C-alpha cells in the first residue's frame, strides 16, 4: 500500500465534499433545524400533552367560574382546553383526532364523548372522572415525588438526531456515491492507475469518517451554545462511541457499494435499510414496552448500539467500561462489513 496514493484519494474526496456547497450546507443545517424544531415543539415547560374540547362555549368563557365545567378538571395540568361554539365543529375535531376528549358544558350529569380508538382519549376520560371525586378521595392515596436530575426531552433526542445525520451521511455519502462512480466509469478509469482496491476503499472510509466527526463536532458545539446540553459522562468517551458508530456505518455503506451500477436500485436498498434502522434504533422514541422480538431485531443495526452507548454516557454518566457490550458489537459489525465489502468489491459491476 502506498500512502501517497491513499492520501491523494483521501484529499480528493474531501475537496469534492467541501466544494459541493448544497451537500456541505445541508449536513450542518439539517441537524440544527431538527434540534430547534423539537426544542420548540416539545421542550417548553408550558407544553400541553392532551387537548380537551368544550362546547357550546366561547374561548373567553373558559376563565369564568360559571361556565358549566368541573372546576377541578379545568385546573388539571398538561391539559389544553379549547372552546367550540357549535357541536358540529367540535365533533369533527374529535373524529379526526385533533382533540382527545369532548365535553358539553352544563350541569350534572355531564355529557362527554371520546373515541374508542384513541389511547389519549382513554386517559383524559380517567382524568375527567377522577376530577369529579370529592376532595376526601385524596386521603386514600399517598403522593411521593421522584428526586434527582430530570433529563430533558431535548437531551434524550439530541444523540438520536446526531446519529441519524451520521447514518444518512455515511450510507448515502459512500454507498450511493461509489455506485454512481461505477456507473459513470470513474472507477473503471481508476482501475487503470496503480491505485489498488484496498487503497481506494481505505481512502473512502477515512474520508467519510473524517467528515462525519468534523460535522459531529461542529453541530454539537453550535447546538450546545443554544440549548446547553448536559453531559454526565466524559466527552472523550462520547467521542469514541460516535467514532465507532461512524466507522460501522461507513463500513456498511461500503458493503452496499461493493457491487451494482444502478443508482435507482442502490437508492431503494439504502431506503430499505435506513428507514427501519431509524425507527427501530430509538432515534425518535423508546422501544420500552415493545414486543421482545422487535427489541431483538433492533440489535442487528449498528445505530442501535451506538445510540444506546451514547445515551448511557451522556445521560447516565457511564464510562467506556460500562458500554463495552455496545462497543464490541460495533467492532464485530465493522469487521464483518469490511471483510464482505472488500471481498465483493468490483471496479466495474
């Protein structure tokens, strides 16, 4: 292996990326937009979890003591009350799941409507019924509060957004690009040079990992300046976890790019892999409570192990020893993907 040839391919690929202003800008802007959007929608302390419609009532009448709504129900936290002046509009909102519960203002017995297919409506119904119980009912329970540092939703989802951005950049930036080079005849011309397949694949891998980590650091610093993320563990450990995850995803991209000349087919394969990986690897939501077979299926994806380890370090203060199982899984995937990709790689087809 000649380091000079490898370095030439490494710098050429990096220059191509930085000169493509649209792709370069999107790799930085997209995570910022996602983090900002989730912080705006889900991060506020005054955010309401449930929506209750009340009719016939004007919005300004909700504050009145004589509005025909149980006072204790109106004081429920995390519930947004929306007034409707006519029944037809209110029913239409309930049928389309735009509100979770519908109550008719008036005297007892109160009339209410709830969708039988809405889990949120079920919980609001229970809340409504409990609000009708007298104050004496509170003596039958003993309320306790959990003590400790609360993990914000934005702190939980931020590693997922970073990992998702790395996944798309690694798989599309390697898998799709190499197939396009093969289709356009670029790889065929490179084959006529002294460059070996190992040198080419190594340069592609190193270039993509450099770009992934460079983007990760820039996005992290920029978002941290705005949202002040709390990291319980070590930044070095967190960097190592993301690095291992980036190498694993890049290796998977090389495996996908090892053969094939159809960009359309490669695009389909990438979508077939990325979308299940994104939803099953807990990028957006936790799989807690899901069937066991779904949890086991999620472990075949490198994104799952990277996110599990990253959240342990960031939110729980774990060190590298605590995330050894995840790192070993990523290392095993790297070896398998690289060996298969190198053995199947073809300059032409």
